[in-house]
């Protein structure tokens, strides 16, 4: 059986992580990386680099296109565009806008007999699956999601798009007190601000209005407006020295009751040295599913809820039953 042929759109941290994940996937091969930059400026060992405008010429050479752009402005435009030409996988992570994003990608993919799996990663993605499982298994209870401590790719991308910002990162900090309450099984009512805080480190352009930048970050809907947000202005040197790693992680916890008041705690957690590399690894696994679903004529947009675990595994059904069931 021939390998699944993969294309990548975007060569930021997520795109770089996707290349590494494909290297350790024996049933896949990377055809090309497509970029908005001048491809000649990207020197990637053994990888063809092309301008994003050349992508339509590769419709017969690529089985799945993995979209590695940001959720703020890239994916809302790119995902429907590429779903007209390719099977796609993306990591759109603006939770509040997922329904409308799904609808736009679904229309493009359905019309062109393509399969597009949206919002793939760990949250949304693996955490989403565990929220649904916990809710189904423990119908009497409450779900709680905690992120961090870690560097958020999506929120950092949103910071960098603010006018006057040269570079920046954002850390999500979970409240230990809130997590302890949840693990006690008391199912507390917690506001958004009680569960997390957000800490931003920003490198401003020379002469930029710092107060304006801080206000725009703190009031940004869907990202910072509902949280206690701290904005720190630092130099480019400090950013590179102290914030070049991308650790992250988090918890999905459901406190539930069964029978005569027996408390049950469902918990799933991740601890990641590299957020983008782990997210990329999830994208690559779901690219396998997009390819298989398309072969079965399951067209249109899908989410992780629609994909059985066997579709993301390189192992046969027999191997899965023997080794993992």
C-alpha cells in the first residue's frame, strides 16, 4: 500500500513540528511545504518549499493538506479555501467560533467531495473527546477544564497580531485552589477568572503606544476579556532568553455521582515539553483519518467526535484488538 502524501501550509512552530511528526510516521511522506514567504528563504533539509499560490497545482499529488496557520486570521480564510481542493486537517482553536467555522469548511468540502477534520489538537481535540466521554459516563456531574501552566500558541498568536506588537507570548496559569475544590468532588461554581489567569510578555515596536497595546490585549474578546490578564513589556533579548520554550498541558476533570451519592472523579491530563510539537503530532494522526474517511466517501467537515480511534492509528484492527483492547 502506498504512503499517504502530505502537504503542509505554513512554516511556523506548528509547521516545523508537523515535519518532525511525519518523519516518524512510516505510512506517510511529505510532498511539500507551502508558505506565503519567498520559498527561497526557507532551507529545509530534504523538503520541497513552494509559494502558497502554487498549491492548486498539487491537487493530484497530495492526499491531505495539513493547515498550520493561526486561528485568529489565517484559518478562517485558508480552511474553506483549501477544503475546496484537498482533504484537510486544521487546529482552529477559537472555541466560541467553532460552529460558524465548521459550517464554512463543511460547505466547501461537501461541494467538492473532500474531507476536512477541523479543530484538531489537544484543546480543542483530545480534551474535547474526554469532556464528551465524562459527560456521557457520569450524567449527574460537572465538567471542568484547566489549562497550563503553559505557553498558549493561539493566545500568543493573537498577541502578535495587535498593532504595535513586534513579538510576544502568553502563559495560561491554572488556579491550584480551584483545582483542589474540583478534585474534592464538591462540584463548585467557578467563574472563568477564578479558574485561570493569563500572563503576557510583549515586545513592542519602537515608539508604540504601550497603554493602547495593553488595553487592546486585556479587552480582546474570546481570548483575554474574561480573564485576569497581566501584560509585561520586555526586550526581544529577554523574550528569546526566557521564553523560547513552549511547555504546556492541562486537565479535564469531571466530578460526578452514581447510585446512592457515591462520588466519582474522571480525570485526563497532559504534560507537554513542546505544545506545538504535540499538537502537530495530533494533526498528523488525524490526517491519516481524513485520508481514510475520504476513501469511504465520508465527505464534508468532521470534528474529533466523528472519528473512531482506529482511523487515526497506523495499526490494523487485528493489532489494535490484540495489543490495546
